[in-house]
């Protein structure tokens, strides 16, 4: 099985190109923090060792065009895809090996507002959302909860 799931931040704006046949291909690098304890992270930083990995992400087709349109440097996103390895010969005749992540799904965790600014959908409520005693819901036509939504009373018993 070849399956990868990553969450990270773009290190620069996405690069969108088209193949000769007209297929869109978007590439960007994702900074993915290593799962380190606070002490280990501080130790590695003191030794100028990286505390993140930086895989190159490749996104094809319409999803690649959308990634290019809605992501930018610093945007947070989740990637689901597969590892792809390859190699080529550089100008000096040396064999160069590559490892990329080919995304099959991209989820934008940082959203752009209409004025072009970003907010992180995981941590902030934004314009268009209101805090309600039953939870967050959209104030526009696609409400998550109807007004007749009733809270379930929890008595901490397991129902089976």
C-alpha cells in the first residue's frame, strides 16, 4: 500500500504549469513539522538541525489549478496521496534521485476571504460564522444546524 497523509504549510507560492497536452500540474513544497518533544525540538534547533521535513507535492488537473488559485506561501493544507520516486541525469552526468508526493486530495485548511486575507479554519471563526449556544453555524443559506436542533443530554452512560 502506498498512501501518505500530510499536514503542513507552503514554503512558497505554488507553481502552476501545463503539459504539452494541456494538463495542469501544480507543484509546491510543504513544511511538515516532525513529531518532536519540546526538549528534542530545542536540542535540534540549537544544533541547527531541521525540525521539519519539506516534501515536494505534485497536484494534477483541476485540483492543481484550484491549489494554485487558493493556496499561497504560508497557507496550511492537508494532502492525501502517494509517494513517487524517480531519477534523472543532471547536466554533469550525475544520477539524481527524486521523491515526491503525488496528491490525490488537497484540503485547504487556511481559507482566503473575499478581500484576499487568510484565516485558519481550524482555529478561528470568521465572517459568515456566528457563535451560537449550540455551536458554530453559518449565517448564510447553508446552515449546519436548523433552528429546531435540540441538544442531546449526556449523562455519561454508555448506551449499549
